[in-house]
C-alpha cells in the first residue's frame, strides 16, 4: 500500500513540473514580445491592407472610371482590420506603390502614393 502512495506522489510532482515546464503557469505573453511580433508583422499587414484597399476601390469604381486608391484607404484598412493605428504615411505609401506595381494597377487605377 505504501508503494502506491509513493507512485501517486511522484506522479503528481511530475505532472506539476510538466505544467510549469510547458508554460501554463508562467506569464502567457509579455508586452515587449507582443510589440515585437506586431512590428515584425507590420510590413506584411501593410501589403495586405494595400491589396484590400485596391480591391475595394476597384469594386466601388464604375465600369468606365478608373479606381481611385488613396494612402488614407490603406491606413484605414490597416487600423480597422489589423490594429495598426500608428502607421506612418510613408510606410503605407511604400506598401501601396509596391502592390500597385505588382498587381499592374496602372491599367485601371489611380493612386496618390507617388506624390511627395
């Protein structure tokens, strides 16, 4: 009977150590790490925001009009969909220029991303 209690006690200690080791007891997410992840994802999110703004402008344009894509549209999408509220206009304009050229939008779109 004593051996059973020892096995149960050792098992409980191992389970507690495993829970601590796996991180369930530690802090789940540090603020510095969250900010680091946010800034690493910023370029990708800006490119996605530019793509979404281009798609929305193309959808809103009439059949005989060019789609008008503004840097402000990219900033709005970045803030609303991805939570990037403090993005510089230069970064958003750069992402819009990149996606504008990659998607060959010069055929049916107009943008202010190339202005100073």
